[in-house]
C-alpha cells in the first residue's frame, strides 16, 4: 500500500527464471522475487467508457517469460477498443514447488499452486480496479498461450475463479500428462505422472542439501539463483531438468481439469480454444530423432500399448521421420487435447469455438519453420513487426485482434464482418 500518487510508468522486474537462449528465450531485464506486477494499456478517456478487458497470461512452460516482454506490449491491441492487461506470476520452483512442510503451514493443507494463486490474485485486482482505467468488470476475458493457455484451462476448472472472468481463450496448450497430484490419496491420484508433487519437493530439497525439521528455513535462506542452479527447472519436455506444472491439490484444482470439463464442473463461460499447424515443431526437434528406428522407439515410449495403432496412423520412412514426428506431436499434444476440452463445453450452457492457425509468412517459409508454436501471438497483439510482413499478414492480424476483442465484449467472436 502507499499514500498519494504512485508513479507507474515503467515495467516492474520479471520473476526469477533460468537463462534461456534461442527462439524460446526468457524475459529480458532485471528479475526479482518481488515480481508480482501487472501492466495496463487503455484507450479509454474516461472511467465511464466501460470497454471490454483482455487479461493476458504469458507462456513459457510455467518456467520462463514475463508480462512485460516486447511481444506482449498491448498498445496496438488496445487501440482497437479494449483495455489490455498483462500479468506476472511466479514461475518454476517459485510458482509450483510443493513440499509436506509447506502444506503443513497452509490453512488449506496444500502447496504447489502459487503461480495459479498469483493469477487469481491478479484477476481479483483487475475485477476490483479496472473500471478506473475505463474497463468493464462485467466483460473480462482471459487469454494465454502455451503455459499461459494451460493456466487459462486450469482457471476455468478451478472453483476459486468464479465470477472473475466472463470468457476464456486458450492458445496452443492444455493441462496434460505433466500434472502431478499433491500426495497419495489426493483426488484423481491415478491421473498424475510418477512421483507426487510433495515427493518431488522432498527430492529437490534434498538435492539442495535442505532436510530435517527446519527444512523450510534452509530453503528460504537460499538465493533465487541458488535455487534455480540447484534445481535446474526445465522448460520443454525431453530435457534433463525437472518440469514444474500445476498440482491437483483438492483446493485450487479439485481434480483433473479434463475430468472437470467432462463433468460440467468448469466455469460456465464461453471458450475459444485452438492450436497452430506446426505446434509440434520445436518439441519434435528437442527429441532429436532422425532415424526410423529412433522414431519407432519414441512412439513406443510415449504411447505404450497404443503404439502399434499410432504407427498405423503416422507411418514414417527414413526420408520423412522429422516431418511425421512433428505432425504426430502437433496432433497428439495440441490439436486432439484442444478438441477434447472443447467437447467438454457441451456440459455447460456457454458456447465453445475452435480455431486452427496455419498462416506461414514468407519469412517463416524461408526458414522452414511453418506455423510454429507461438507464431499467432504477434498477430493477436497486432505487433509492429506484422506491418513489415505485408498486407496479407496485416489483414489476418486485424481480423484476429478484432475477433478476440469482440469475444471479450460479447462472448461471441463472430459478427460485424468477422
């Protein structure tokens, strides 16, 4: 809290995260554990404008990224008639680390979903304050990509989010096999992978040399850098580090989000959900499979008793292994899960809309990238870089941003020429 006027004309620090390079590098600029800031762009001239509100939850595997990254600057999207908010939330071990000692000191007996709780706190702030920026608290839509899209679906499935938003847009990401249960006996205990979240926390604390009755004091004495270096959180599947994901804890997530959708237990708000034509590109590359034998081994590892059927649907030879693997990952990890969650919307009154983004710009075509994971983001935000791509891409960007805004305003992405 503060008295008087607070100057808010620069971005706050990003949340601590591992250093990344390449196409999925993390946030630029300073990081700090005091990272829970949000950013607002508004075209309103008066609090009485009551414009629709779009709240962006950034991606990055729940481990890297920031609401202040240049790709997410909201000036062009806001100029089309919406208040745009981007948020930070705790990442990796700071956002999704569970431990029995942390659960014991919680009034709800849980731990591990701090990143989701940060998102809920941001939404409560927006709901209570956005009218001062010309936004309409009755017309808030959340949207996110990859890890942010997973978060959108988790928020829809969480009982704690009731009334905080009125539409949701999930771009290329759903809660999948990476979900962990908090501990044995948690609801949906058969759903999570491998060790429970608390077991993972005990293992990682031990890796840091933190054990015994004062384990929390030992952990809290570590610097952010010591935690990141000692734990080695991983962003993409197939790496050697540990992957941090939402936790089925019986409180923030009462159970498996997909099961919630299939039972009609999600928030009854309209949903746009979709994926890109080559979402699996970078993930297939991470597997570094180039031979037919390697491809078959990966399929058997990933799909177990269903592997033979998968190989029938996705046959490969030595000349096309990478292309077939990319297609398989795109469909199995992005397209099919999105459709499953869309079908689950039949169990509530609100409507669902599915999109598939396939635009490959001339520049992307030159690099052989295709419609890769995250490529739709600059189109949605109307990023300055889109203008340089030419009229076709500019027209697509205009259509996407206007469609997203109309959805926030009305719950229906169609109409007015869209």
